[in-house]
């Protein structure tokens, strides 16, 4: 059965005093918020880092620079140059990684995976780590270390953290800065054609912003893809009928990915702030300055947009899911992520049956994402057909 979640019931926007926020659950309303020109992202981590660093004479400069330039925490047009840079990287990766090359990467990954495994560490992070490592000029181990350091930098920001927390995150940010700077200064970026291309790009995008954009790919983008893979593996382990269907009809892979993005996407909600003039959604008006929680997982189950929304339906027709967001912050790598997912699950199911592990999976305790920390699975090799 699909990943069990306790998502908000779909209904009219309402103000929830306990959160100090308006809750938006309907698909049409969610699109309205995410696309509204007077709605901005809630940028508390970047603002906190900058404020604390300024107050202490730049003591947390690396942390403030790394977090403050994250495209996902910037509003248009500020994030335009960083998004353009990310578009270039993703476009070049899309050119470089054909279905055949992705299949080869998945096959190499599966050579090490059989029997009882942790699906997250052994499978879900493996493919995006490998593709990014090759593209950006790092080893897989270096990519994993950077991603894990980045997770610690970004995880669980609080309005009032102890100074030692900022010091710890500053140290990690310095490590990330030094590794990214040293690697590209000596070798350039393979997917962009080496050092000369980087020098050309730096004319329009300062090194620190470029670094933060790459940091976004290594951390948040990779985590999103891996989180989605884990959610789908959990679904497949509990739905052998879906495994059989995809083996019989591999051409259904695209429809499968779209339906799993709707039902098993990693994003739970997005926080936004309404600007001047307020925002009208149907017969409700949200005042300017209000915090809004757009509940992605509920909007993706809105029966007005998706009849019988809890049913898994490969023939489903409806609007695009909000798994990759919408509006000016629509994920720049959505198309390439879909390609990875199609090939990952197609190759995996050709070789293995996926069974639940002996222990249940453990989810991160975060309101923004639905992602497994660990996902015990058992991969049972299938007999190859002639």
C-alpha cells in the first residue's frame, strides 16, 4: 500500500494560531500561492546566519555566505543568476547522461546490493551521488562527505540557537568552501568543460554564489531525489503487484514515476510570506505579512484535481503534481530527476524483487520533507529471462 501519511485534510485555507500561519491544502490554492508575484519565500536560516555573523564582526562569514546565497531561499530576481547557472549544469548533465549511461551507473550500483540492505544508504543516495560526483569532479566518497556535512549545516534551524551551534555550522561551512574551491581551482568542473568555462561564468556569477548553487545541488537536490527513491522503494516493497506490472510493461515507467511523485513525493509543505496587497484564494483573503504553509502532500491528493486521489492509477489524468514545486521556484532539475527515476526503477526491477526488511523504516522527524533515515529491504535476485 502507499506510504502511510497523516496529511492535512483538503479544504479551504484557514489560519491556525498554534503555527501562526495560514494552512493551504487545495491544489488550486497551492498553485495560486506558489505562482503569486507578491509572495516570497520564508528565509529565516539565511537571515539568522547573516544577522548573527554581522553582530560578531563576520565570525560566521562562511556560514552566512553558503546559506545566504542558496537559490531556494532567495526570491526573484535575486536568485536569477544562480538558477541560470544551475540550468547550465543540469542541461549539460542531461546531454551527458543518456538512458544507456544511467542504466550502466545503476547496474554498477546494484552489483554491490543483494540480500538484506539499507535501501537509503546502499541504493537511494548511490545514483544521484555518482552522477553528481562525475559531473562536478569529485569521487563518490567526497560527494557523500560533502552531502553529509551539508545536511548538518542545514538541518533543524531554530530562531534562537546556542552560539556553539553557529560555530559548529561555521566549521562545516568552511570545510565545504575549502573543498569546493580547491577542487575547481585545480581541476575545473568536468561537466562544464574545465577551468576556462568556470572563469567565463564567474564574470556573471561571483564565486561565492556559484559555490552556494553547487552546494544546493549536492545537498538539497540530492536529498530530494534520494528521498523520493526511498519513498517509492517502500511502496514497491509493499506492492508486489506493481513490481510485476512494471516488469510486464516497462513502457509504463513514465506514468509510474508521475503517479509516485503525486503520492510519494518527498516535499510535505513549503513556507511562504504574503506581500503587499494580500492574496485572495477563492472567497478567502490572506493579509499581507502572513505566513502561509502550502501543504504539498494534501494538494497532491485534492479530489477536485485527482478523482479518487488515494488510489494508485497508472492511467490517471490530471494537472502536474506539485512534487517539484511550482512558480519561480519550480525545481530546475525536474526533467533530469524524472529520467533518473525511470531508469533506476526499470533496471532495479529487471534484476531484483523488492521485499520489506525485517525492521520498519525510520523517517526523518521534519515537517518539510518525508524521507527515510533508514529503509531496511531485502533484494531477491530474479532469474534472467532468455
